[in-house]
C-alpha cells in the first residue's frame, strides 16, 4: 500500500485490465502532424513522456472518426487512414513500455468543424458560428440535419476507428460525448430540434451515442475497454443539466460502457468554455467532482472526474470517500509529467504547479505547437530525450531573480555548472511577487514558491540585496553572465499621467484608492486588474483606445487565443466591469479622465483614481551596462522582450541548456 496516498495509488481493475493507479492522462490533441496528417515522433514522445511520469492511462486526443468531420483549417489525425497504423502501433507500444495503458479518443465534431466546399452536418438545420481562436475570426456555415444514412455511416466509422485502435495495441477508446461534439450536440435540447427518432425525448437525443457504443462493442468484442467523456451540464445556464446526464450515463451503462469521466461545458456556449477548461480565475479544485459523485451514485462502472484537479490530497480524499474512482488530469501533467511519480513518493514540494493560465490551450488546442508557461520542455520532448551534461564546468553569474533568472539558475546548476544568482531586492521572485497579490493569481505564488524551493535544493549560491554591476562582474570573474533584469513600466505621454498610479506600484504598495476606479489600458494586465477591483466590490471601468480587449494590437505575445479571451470576457461580464472601447485618454485630472471617442468627441469620466496599465519596456540600460563585462553574455526574459512567465521561463531554460 502506498504510504502517502493509499487510495490514489491503489490499482483499479476494469474487466481484464489492471491500472497501476487512479491517475489518467486526459486527452490532448496532437499538433505538428505530418503533411499527410500522420503522427510524428514528437507526438509519440509527448505521450510516452506522460506515461513515463507514472500515469495509469495516457490518451491520444482528438482522433477524427469520419470524413464528415474532417477539416483543412485544424488538422487532426484521421482514424480511417490505414497509413496511421504504423504510428498508432508505435505510440501504443511507447506508452506501454512505461507501464501505462494507451487510450485513443474518438471524436466527431459535427456542426462545429465546417468547411466551405462540402455539406456540413449537425443535429439540426441551422447556421453555426464557430471561432476557433486561430486568428481567422468567426467561421459561419449552414448546417444540415444529419440524415439517417450519414448517421449510420458515422456510427460505423466509430466502430471501425475503435477496431483500428485495438488492432494497433490500444487498451481502450475514449468516446467523446461531451464538450459540444457530435454526441452531445444530439443530446442538447438547444441544438437538437429533430422530430425523428433522434430528437425530442432524452432517450431519442441519446440514441446516437448508444448506437456508437453498441457498434464499438460489435467491432471490438467484450473485453476491449470503452470509456466515455461527458459534460455533466452543457452551458452555464442553458442546455442539458445534471439530471439529464445521470439518465444519459445510466443508458450508457446499460449499453456496456466501461468507465465514464465527467467533464463540463460545451464549445458552443462561449461562457461555458471556462467550465471545460477552468481558467486562472477559477481557484477551486476539481470543479466537476461533486457532479461526478452524484452520477456515480446511480452507476456500477468506475466514474472519474476531470477538470482542475491538481492537488493529490484532494484526489485522494475524493477516492477515499467513494465520490469517484479515478481522476483525469490534462494540464497538471503538462506542467509536470512526473506528477504521479512525485506524488507516489510523497515529494509534493517538487511538483511543478500549473498556473491554469491556458497558454497550452492556445498552443496545443489550436494550430501552434504545444507550449507551457512552467514546463519549457513540453512539446519539445524529443529534443531533450538525450540531453547530457556539459563537458566543461563554467562559472555562471545570473543577474536577476525573477522567473527567467531562477529557471536559468536551476537548469545551469542541474547541468553541473557553478551558479551564482544575484538579486538586487531582498527576496527572489521578481515581478511574480507583485502580480501574485491579485486575489485570483494565487497559482503564481505557488509557482514562485516552487521555484524558490528548487533553488534551495540546488547548488545555486543566492546573493540577495546584490545588484549586478560591471564592477561586481569583475570581482566574481564568471565565464558567463545571464542578465534577467526585467523591465520597467511605460509612462505614456498623456497630460497629467503623474496623477495616476502605475499598475505595478498599485500591486506593490496596495494604497487606498477609493471606490470608483478607471483602468487605463485594456491589455491582459489592465483587464485582470479591473476584474480584481470589481471582486473587491469597487466600480471598475476599463478605458481602451482600440476596439478589443486583450487581443489584436493589445496582444504582444504569440499564442494568445480565444480561450483566454473567453475567460477574460466571462469574468468581465460576471463582475460587472464596465468596458469602454475605442476610447482614447487624453488627460488625467484630479477628478478622473478626459477621453475622446472614435469621432473625436470629448468624454469626461469621473473617478477616485486612475490605474495606468500601459505596458512594460525592457531594462535596456542595465543590459547595455553589463554586456561588455564578459565575453559570454545572454539577456533573457522581460529585459530581452517584455512577455509572460512563459517566455521568461523558456528563455531561462534554453539559455542554460546551451551553456
Ligand atoms: C501587471 C502585470 C501583470 C502580469 N501578469 C502576468 C500573468 O498573469 N501571467 C504571466 O505569465 N505573466 C504576467 N506578467 C508578466 C510577467 O510578470 C513577466 O513577464 C515576468 O515576470 C518576467 O520575468 P523576468 O524574470 O524576465 O523579470 P522580472 O520578473 O521583472 O524579474 C527581474 C528581476 O531582476 C532584478 N534586477 C534588476 N536589475 C538587477 C541587477 N542589476 N542585479 C540584480 N538583480 C536585478 C529585479 O529586482 C527583479 O527581481 C504580468 C506583468 C505585469 C506588469
Ligand atoms: C493542450 C490541451 C489539449 C487538449 N486537447 C483535448 C483533446 O484533444 N480532446 C479532449 O477531449 N480534450 C482536450 N483537452 C481538454 C483536457 O483533456 C481537459 O478536459 C481539460 O484541460 C480540463 O482538465 P485540466 O484542468 O486537468 O486541464 C485539451 C486540453 C489541453 C490543455
Ligand atoms: S500552459 Fe499554463 S495552464 Fe497550461 S499546463 Fe502550463 S501552466 Fe498549466
């Protein structure tokens, strides 16, 4: 029995299959397929890495089952393409070689994946608008009610796809019946307006899912595992609800489903994407666990919960109390694939925490390579498979103890270099120390504390209250200097700007600012600050000169996508933050702000205080002063280009890997 988490690390037997523990890797769709939409070695290494970290089952996400769901603008693996078999076989083998089982998620996107030059089928006739968040805006297409012969074709395709998975060595398939894909479109009383045997009653709306389960069983035999993924409720307020899902799951059990993992939300309702993909605003753990527990009461098959599960204590408690049988994790295992092994050995302080920043979703879910704010290896797993120690030990001086400097110091010391990390402040953390004061950014604090622990465990020599200067470099005589000295706020040339408070100073000093606040600048930082103010009960208004929040010209970072914007807008609306777009601030006064609208008309806005969220500029002066003190010099993070924790950490990692 595991001494730390006896329930989480107890085996689970389903039919003839034994899982080594109760942690399943949640499906993650593959990017960087070959031109022929075949998996490549990168994809295999990515999932093998999940398995190596100790998960019991690892799932290849988003395998499309039928040509009627194929799209050109977001390439997916096609189950019907026999030439995928080599890679499927290799992938299943690679996962199994690490002691995990392999699962393949079967998806038909129905009305959501549409194309210009073909008939686009969905549950009913309608016009669908779908924003994939890939920069091409909203795709709008006519959807045709899927006729019976196409339903039969699609159902058969699910069966064939499952058979291919089995043939190639996968233990299970995961039938995606949630998140607004085809089975849940049929289940939806909002989207399904049919009058035939597939519409109307819950039983009719669930029919296609039951036909799929029956067909997979017919193709794959009694012992092959079929797991389903459902959304226990469809939208924040609309669509099917928990009572419907309980009945739906009971029907699935009658049709021989083996396991059910419970998620939430539908891509169809923008305000519910945060249910499927909880964001940094959602600070609770395992937001679907209670619904899963309610569903489990009515079933005999194992039930899991997915979504925002990050704490092994929480997972242990839920399983111990019989609420659920297993947990399914996506981002926790992206942030740290070794999470299961670390938890199994009680090394919780070494688990690299996920920020729920959704950066991976813009990369991994859309058409960019997968990336992560805290795990710079992810998506590049193959590159680091054979990483080796440096031949020559160097003396490395890192200037600046923000995320860039800390990551650089950790990696350089892990690779055997002698590392001195100097921070001019009296503590490590850099800007993270400031921004973590925002109530919903507690995960940034958790991550900062993790980095500090890793520094403490390493051989890095930390010197606080130590400003790196050319003179100090002369004294230390390093072989390499890595400058990670951050940036400073941009002060725009607006009359009266000195009457405002800079956002960084506001977080740092937490002064009394009154109740009615104007936030100048609708980039990410400004919007989040306004939401934070509203959460404190203040009246918050964002003044933004462009026509969008945190997007378009306001998004300097590659890979910001619709899910992050959805999360922002959902919380802007939920907290009654006022947004004034196309509004240019021309003066800050003692009473508030003078602005101009698009037509140049003046608007007077009253406020107790203006917070200026007008961006960060790199500390070029410091970098320039240090640059010539040593031959080997690198500058990283915000002092290279202001960005995010993700860009800072990645540059810290890459720079030290190349020493
Ligand atoms: C308001 C706001 C909100 C933000 N919110 C988020 C968010 O939610 N998520 C996200 O990913 N990113 C966010 N960011 C961006 C993120 O904080 C930065 O991109 C990141 O901190 C940059 O890391 P860094 O290590 O390069 O610099 P910093 O974090 O700025 O660290 C630089 C360090 O260098 C030290 N230093 C400076 N000069 C010297 C010297 N000569 N010698 C020694 N030490 C020196 C400084 O004291 C500081 O500790 C936000 C930024 C702002 C302004
Ligand atoms: C990068 C990334 C890719 C994903 N791809 C898929 C996918 O292909 N199929 C799917 O059903 N869910 C996908 N998801 C959703 C996750 O499986 C999971 O349901 C969701 O992220 C919530 O779980 P978490 O809080 O543990 O991340 C993806 C999530 C991420 C972060
Ligand atoms: S990118 Fe952000 S949300 Fe995704 S796994 Fe990494 S830390 Fe978590």
